[in-house]
């Protein structure tokens, strides 16, 4: 439980903030309602982001202590305040040509209008996040160095014949298909956003590889060998892709920005704690297919995000699909361990 200590502390504090905010706006009934909604949002965020924690852990376990602490320290600040508060405000500011302060005032004084502006541009952000997440999954699937294959021969063949070039081609075709599904007014923006997701993924991948393989200074090479600014940026963009889906889902429950912020922040803290737990306990080494399940959950999320430019997919479907893949991968991992034990 020590890995979740700070999460429980933050939960108590933020639930207190939620209760105070609800009480100041609606008395005792408002406080109870605020506590209930914040708790629901926290559970929603955890269910949507558990696969994010597994993927984060699969990357972090190979990093040295410096980069792990940097991501788990600075990274959580960016995740809670940057991705779940500032990022949506920046999106609304860009699409409405308003200043960030004006948007912040709108969020607090006209939450319904803020929610409308945010959800009206869901297709653009979904295209960006969907293309990025699709590349995360495809490059995992097409990894030729992967020794364990959850889907057996099928996954082995795909890994053997796939490549980063094929991943990029599939992602570009998916973005093009999503842009064609979007409304006439949104097609150009959806296409550019999807291309932006592909470009960001390739840029971060290139930067990470460059630092890890071409660092001339031996001391610098040792620092980036098990972590780099490229990897840090990769995980932050990955978190952004996950978090926006949670923000949009939150506005389907309430338009109160303060309650949304506290609820999602609680969920983000528990995702961070789960990441630490998975890394410190070596869970991915014990449950060998857990990483596979998380990536397949990411694939489903990517498809849902790209499809959501036209179709509305309820958040519970997104959350349950991720939980289902995680559960199946855990069962497969336990079964694998039993078979190994029997020789």
C-alpha cells in the first residue's frame, strides 16, 4: 500500500476541495453531489487509463532512476494540471481565437458554453490522439525483437514481416479514412490533426533513438541509455492522448470545471501509483502478457477515437473494452506461469 499512500492523501484533499466547492454553490446537498460526481470521475479516469499505466511501466522499467523520478515527479504535475486543465483550455483558445484568461473565465462562469466549445472540436483532437495511439500499438505489434506472442503464430508472423514503414502507412490510411467520415466542414482539420499525430510520434521516436545511439559524450550516453528526453516526451504525448478522452467523457457527466479537475486529478494520481507499483514490483515480468493486453486495449481506444469523428461511442464501452483486454491478458499470464511450472 505504500505505493498508493500519496494517492490516498491527494484523494482526501481533493474530495475536501470538491465538497467545499459544492457547499459554496449549493449548500449541503451541493457538497454531497460534488463528492459523488468527483468520485465517479475518478473511477472513470482510472478505468480509461489503466492500460496507460501498464504501457508507462513497460517503458519506465528500462529507465535509470533519474529519468524514472523525473517522469513520476514532474510528469504527474504535467499530467494533472497540464493535460487535464491547461490542454483543454489551450484547445478552446486556439479554435475560438480567444485568450487563455478569457477561456478560463468562460470555463468558470459559463461552463456549458466551454463544454460546447470543447466537444464541438472533439473530432480534431480525436484524430490526433487516435493516430498517435494507433502507431503505439502497431509498432508494438510489428516488433521483430519481441519473443513472447500472445496471439501465437498470427502475432509472430505480423512481428516478423511488419515494419515501422508499414505502421506509418496504416496510420496514414486510417487518418485519411477518418477525415472522409468527418463532416465537410471538419474534414480538412481532422486530416491535419491526424497527420500531426503521426508526425509527433515519428519525431519523438527519432529524437529518442538519436539520443540513445548517437550521443558522443560517454557520460551523456550513460544518462540517456536507459531514458531520454525523447522517451519523456513520448510518455507525455501518450498521456495527453488518453487524458482528452477522459475530459470529454467528464463533460458528459457534469459541466463544473472544478469538479472535473478534482475528479480527474484523483484518477491521474492513482494511475501514477499503479505505474510505480508495476515498475517496483516487477509485475510485467511476472504477468508476461499484461503488456500485450494493454497495447490491444490501446488499439481499441485508437479505433474508437478515429471512429468518434462521426459516431458517438459511450465512455463505458471504451472503459470496459480496456478492462476486458487487461483481464484476459492477466488470465493468460497466470495460465502461462502454471504451464511453465509444470515444465
